[in-house]
């Protein structure tokens, strides 16, 4: 983890100045010009080189003042109004530039911006934005997934004054991009086990610190999407705590404005592209003359359109009323089911050819549909399972009563 | 909120208030159980007090000059109470056919009456299936020698066919489809009610035997194409409204009904059904309003979107209506409870103007799949 340093200032073309003077369309074109002329160049095939290439691109983006569309300018972000964030996301998707590494920007950065000290904001958020560090999420544990408040990784205070530390012991698991981690943002237990969410603290842990062991986990598709993390007497400075001791749980669901909603059109656009490619494949193989296949493809086509309308409704809600409305709570259910069903359909549609893996030259389109079929299993597990999500929709949107057999929220 | 969003919200509220007062689901029930298909007094008041019949009729014919977006909102609200009356047939089907046609004389003859609530209408296209499909017209028309026409044939599944004052019917003239206006009490017209699933929407079989008719001078195929899309989009709006109301019923019941010492809404099986149905409702509503907006702009994607909305909203409403009954348990299976009206409306409107599979095929055609 980097030590505290002077904040880096975006060097050229500070968007804040231009913001008021230029029109939305001018903003779009300026961004597009940057993304095309200053683009990252061809994608390396070697995974290691690809990581370096991705980091270089994000550093470039940050230095030019084009990182963190929803983040405040004080921490190196662009602080764009929502309408511009939508444009930003559209252009990023259009340019097909590599996405961020790690999971910090979407999850912990908003928490730090909202609850962190000035030093934390300046150091950590900038480091994440500039990809000087890759941040990964250490919430889940072998015994605590959906029931996160039951987590057992402990943090015990030791020493005093400047030297006061938390000594952390436990295990985290399913840490996405864990093998790339420079920094882990973790939930740890500082209260009693029975205190559940009232005894949880938010800690930032240097992934290179003594006592931290990160081991890749092989996922069902043969890759290493996630890792497991062992924490043995890891000494973490108290200054690395976000918020107060035992009040970490309240920080967990911080989001920053509606950044996710700003990208919802892109999700729809991305599935549009994927579906178009599948339709083309079906046509090339003469399969669309089969009325059942055609019916299914039309059904997917309709659902992709609905995703776009849902996204439009969410965005219009934010622009008109400042809140995204109930559509935003259900749209993820739509996306995840779609992703799973589409890929499975593709495999079925291809018949035995669909079973050939990318290790063989005979694979159809490098087996993308087959990998999609496997990988999309995670769509209804990671970031909260579909079941938990339905519980949340039922209780928080429809206001159905909490299950009394469950611990209080 | 933008000006348009505010106006739509106001239209929604005015409509909802009127319906709560005069045409709630209990009123629907009252009308239907008394063996009628409409409360004429309420129909009149709807025109006189809030002008819903004329909302999407041009000002030159007495209407408010708005379009599909506003009409969609009204249909959604009417769908919430399963409004039993000639709105869909008169205002969406017949009036929109006259608005789309470029026969000013015909428009002047009939539209002002519709706007005032004095005239009801319907539209009959496919002879056998009730679809608005100019390719499926078998009825024929011949000139009567005095400037009028005579129709011969029959139409099934005509919405409000027994009560409509004006029947707009498609008929073939030397193999080309034309559009004709027929008085409800014309000679040679037989109208028989069709016993069918949905008591809140009357259907009829019409038989024409050299029935006198006036021709609507227009490109009938183009007009019917437009009306087909409007019907798909507005029916989807109506379905979204019905689905939203049925889901609200289910959720409200789940909060108060207790079993095993706790509200059934605290059981996850119930919660998950409701959450999934919320996805159905929200997506149906958003699709219907997207289709209406594209139709208002005569956007090239409008037809496809209208069919997409129809293909989604029909099954979505049916799913919600079924789960509503399931969540209510035994009481949901009783005649006394309103839940069955929603199921009947849902299933009937899902298939009435073309099945979901039909709409998917249309999407496939239009999207080039
Ligand atoms: C690809 C991937 C990446 C991930 N990345 C990260 C990461 O970076 N950092 C991190 O901290 N975690 C990560 N996770 C973990 C993820 O958040 C958990 O897997 C998830 O929360 C579920 O927890 P679990 O695996 O322990 O399953 P469990 O909670 O044991 O769930 C098992 C099954 O029981 C169901 N279930 C559990 N409780 C209930 C309930 N109350 N009602 C109904 N059903 C219930 C679940 O829905 C599921 O079907 C990742 C997971 C995956 C698959």
C-alpha cells in the first residue's frame, strides 16, 4: 500500500472548467476524442501484460482528468452531473476500453468519500482511481456469506498512541481478483460474536503486510476469478479504520449518488450486442428457420429491449425526481436471469458443437457461449444471491414484513 | 419534473380519482354482476367531467389533441380497476382508426359524438380471430349503386360488438381491404353476445347480410397497421395497470393475513413471488410507455416495440393474476373475491388480439431474425 503522498492533480484538460461552458454534445465529443486518440492500444494476450496494460490505461485516464465520473474533484474525480455520467458511461462502453481492476472503486471508494478522513480520501481514493493500487473486497468468509453479520475474522487492539494497531486473525474467501490485490477492504469483528452487525468494524488492510496470505481459487470455468485470503496476526494501523469501531456495518451499503444507474443503459447495450452476435451465429448456421429457435431469439430480443426501457425509466426517474424508483430494484433480477438463460440457450442451440471447449480449434467462437453458460452461474450468487435480493425487494420496496425467525436487520 | 412529466402525472391523478369515485373494481363488479357491460351514466360523466374519450382526438373534432402517450396513461389507470365499459373499443380501436384515416368527412361524422360520450364504437378486422390483421379479412363489400355499400360476412370476437353504436369493419373490395362504417341498428346486421371468459369485456359475433355501410375513404391497410400497433401498446398499458393492481392486492393481503403466528408476507416463498412479479409489473409498464412514446413520434421502431410490449405484458399480467390468487389461498378461489376478475381479464387480453407467440414472431420479422 502506498504511503501518504501529496495529492496528484489532474494535469491537462480539467473537465471542471469546461463543464459549464460546453454543451453535452461537446462534452461527449471531447471525451470521445480522448478515448480514441489516447486509447490504450491493442489488448495483450498474455494475462500479466494485460494487467500492466490495464493499469497504464487507468493511470492515463486519471492523469488526463477523466477518471471517477461521479467522484468529487477534491479526490481526483470529475464530479459530473448525472446526465453527463450517463454520457460518460456510454462513451466508455463505445470505446471498449478496459474496465477497472479490483472491486474497490464501486464499493469502498464511495464509503471512504462519505465517511473517511481527509487523509484517507486523498490517499486511498486517488490511489484506486489511478490504479496505483488494486483494491479487493474481503467481506465473505467460509462461514459467513449471505449472513455476513455472522463473520468471525477478529481484530484485537494492541499498543497505544501512534503505534496502536489492530491485530487481525481469520479467513476471507471468494475475494474477486484477489491475486491482484494490493489492498483489502475488510469487515472484521471487534465486538462479541453475538453482537452481530453491532460489533463489526471496517478496516483497510495492506495485502502485502506480514501475515497476509492470498491463494488463488480455481473457479468452475477453470479460471481464477477469485481467491482466498488468510489473515494471521496481521498488524493494521488504527488509522486504517473507516468510521468508528463497531460501526462498520452501517457503512457497508454506501453508494455514491447513482453511479450504477448511470451505467444501466450500457448494460442493456452490452446485452444487445451479445444477442446480436448470437442471432448472427444462428443465422449463419441456418438455425433461424427452426420456429422454436426463432421464438426464443425473439423472446430474448424483447427482453433486451425491456432492459433498455427499464434503464431509461431509471435514468429519467433520477433526472426528474432525484430517485431511480422501483424499477432499479428489480432490474438486476432481469439482467442476471437473462444472462444465464441466453448463454444456456446458445449452448443448447449449438448442439454438441456447443460443448467443445476453447482448448480445441473446433470450438465455436472460442467457446464463448460455453464459458458464458458456466460463468453466468455467478450472476445469481456474487454481490448478494438472487434469493437475498428478492428478500430485499420484498421487504424494502414492497414493505412486506421481516421474517421473525431471522435475526433483526 | 419536466413539464410533460408533470402533466402526465396530473392526468394520471385526475383519472385515478375519477375511477376511485365512480368506477372502482367494486363498481366493475356491480356492473358485471347486474348483467350489463357498462354503466352509461359513468360513461357520460367520464366524457363530460374529465373528457377521457377525447383525449387523443384532434381538437378540430372536439378532442383534446393529445396522443398515444396520454392515452396510454389513461388505459393503464382503467386497467387498474378492470373498467367495464366501451372505452377500449370506442376510444382506442374505433376512434384511433378514424384519427388515423384521412377521411375528414368520416371523422367529422363520428368523432365528435365519441368525444362527447354520446356515441360508442368498435372495430372488427379479422373475421375469425379478432386480430387487427388486414390479411385475415374475409367479409366482402359491394357498392349498392347509390354511393353506399353492402357488407356480407361475419366477424367473431368483436369487442363490445352488441352495444356499439358504430361498427368499423374491414371488408374486401375486389381483393383489397377497405374500411366501412355500419350503424349498430343497421338492417341485415345480427349481433350475438359471445359467452366467454372475461365478464368485464363483452365480445360478440356479428353477421352481415347485405348490411348497408359507408366507406371510410382511406388506405385501410395502413390505417389498420397503425391501429394494430396502438392497440398492442395500449392493451399493454392496460395490462400493466391490471398487473400493478393485482400485485398491490397480493402484497396488502400478505401483510395482514397471519398463519403460524406471523404474517404470510414474512414467508420467503410469498416474498419471492411478489418480488418476481414486481419485475413483471415494472417492465410491462416501462415497455408500454416506451411503445406509446415511439408511436407518438411515428418512430420506425414503433411497431416492433408495440409487439415487444404486448408479448411481455400479456403473460406478465397473467403471472401476477395467478400469483395473486395463490397468495390469497382459499379466499382467492371464491367468487366473492375480486381476484378471479383479474385472472379472467389477464388471460383474455393475453390472447385476444394475437397471442404472445404471435407477437414474438412479429418481433422476429421486424428485427430481421
Ligand atoms: C464470482 C464471485 C465473486 C465474488 N466476489 C466476492 C468478493 O470479491 N468479496 C467478497 O467478500 N465476496 C465475494 N463473493 C461472495 C458472495 O458475496 C457470496 O458467495 C454470496 O454472498 C453468497 O454467500 P455464500 O457463498 O456463503 O452462500 P450462502 O450464503 O451459504 O448461500 C447458499 C444458498 O442459500 C441461499 N440462502 C442463504 N440465506 C438465505 C436466506 N436468508 N433466504 C433464502 N435463501 C438463502 C442462497 O441464496 C444460496 O442459494 C463472490 C462470489 C462469487 C460467486
